[in-house]
């Protein structure tokens, strides 16, 4: 009895905490056994009897501690990945903010450039208008000068005819026949010359229709272009457009790129080539680190290198003295 009481006292003493702490590790089907395995199909902790005799028979299992270690590694990888993605998002925010600032500056500079170009266009139009008006004024003054000279000539003719009229009237009123005949003989040629009708002047109207037609055609051409919406004009193909102008893209377009496994694989196995001086062309000059090559004006002295290929392919064009050449093999 004392031994039993001692045993019960021991079970209820300090050691009673162990079953309470380990109760979470007990098998749900065999509560008297410790759940030391993990069923990978059911995703539950089981004891050693469950995969053999219990409901998890034939299921893939592994040690619970190994599964815990595996889960811890997964959680650590997940935390690292989350930290990396957060940093990527922060970098995206920084790049977008930088792009926004650059876009604002670019927009202001573009508007200033447009203001300058339209000012130049207005100046050209004003100059063209001034030239057209000057042309009209010049031709108008020339025509008016001709009209003025012709008017003065007609006035002189009228004065001459008035003078002749007075003389003829005086002759007709002369009472002395001798003087009348003498005066008539003196004025006979002038009177005969004036007996024929004079010429009638009909000024030809000076037309400025060519100038007006030219300006009208220019205005109509500009109006035909401006009637089309600006977006449609920007999307229209142009010969002077460089590589499909960026205006064809939607505002706020983002180019998203992901981590390329091919690039990482390429960088993993990438190697720096080493050039051999014994097999290169006599006109080529190799650097001391054997990584770069340039073309010399004269060939090297000594025996010619052995020909390694059946066909000759020119890598450097005429006039190329130095630089880099990337070749994909």
C-alpha cells in the first residue's frame, strides 16, 4: 500500500508535467503512444502503429522532427522570399517615383520645346504674311505709277487740245482773209493730226489671285492635317519616326520583367574567352591580358599563322581600328 501510495504520489508530483506537455504529441488513434511520425498524405502526426495497423496504413510517413525541420526550412525560405519581394516592391516604388519626376521634367521641357517651335512657326507665318503683303504693295505701287504717268500724259494731251481749240476758234473768227489763210496754213498739220480719234485706255485689272491661291492652298493643307485628332496623327506611320515613337504606347505603361532562369544559368556557366596569339591574323594586335584585340595597319613579322578554317569571314569592316565585337557561338 505504501509503495502504491508512493507510486501515485510520484505520478502526481513533479513528473506529472511531462505527460501534460507531451499530450499534444500523442497519437489521436492510439492515445497511449507518442506521435513520432508524420503522415504526408493526411498531414497529421501519428504513432508508429498507424502506418502499419491503423488508418494510415500504406501512407507515406516520415519522422515528425524531420518534418518540423523541413517546415522550418520552408518558413525560413518563405521569410527570405518575402523580404526579397518587399525589397523589390520598395525598389519598384522608388523607380516609379523617379520615373514620375523624370516624366514631369520631360513634360515641362517638351512643352517649352513646343512653345519654341510654335513661336518659330508663328514668326515664319508672320514673315510669310509680311512678304505676301510686300509683294502686293510693290505691284500695286508699280501699277499706280503707270496709271499716274498715263493720267499725266492724258492731261497733257487735253491741254494741247485746249490750246489748239483756242487757236482754231481764233482763226475762224479772223475777219481778214489773208491772215485767216496764213494762220490756217500754220495750224493745218496740227489740225489734221487732231482730226483722227485718239486711243482709249482700258487699264487691265491687276490680280493677286496667285498669292491668294497659294495662301489658300497652304491653309487648306494645314486645316486638313489639323482636322484629324492629335492621337490619330501620332499613331499614323511616319518615315522620320524613330523606332515606333513612344507616343503610341498608353500613358503609364509599365514594363514588367521577372527573374529569368536562363540568364542565371547563363551567368553560372559563362566563361571569359582567352585569345591565342599564335593562331590570329598577322594584322591583329592582342592585349596583355589576352581579352581584347585591335587591328593594326601593318602585319607582324615572322611566319604566317596556320589556316584553321576553310572559309574566310571578315569580322572587322574597313577603317575599324579598335573596339569590341560580340559574337554568339
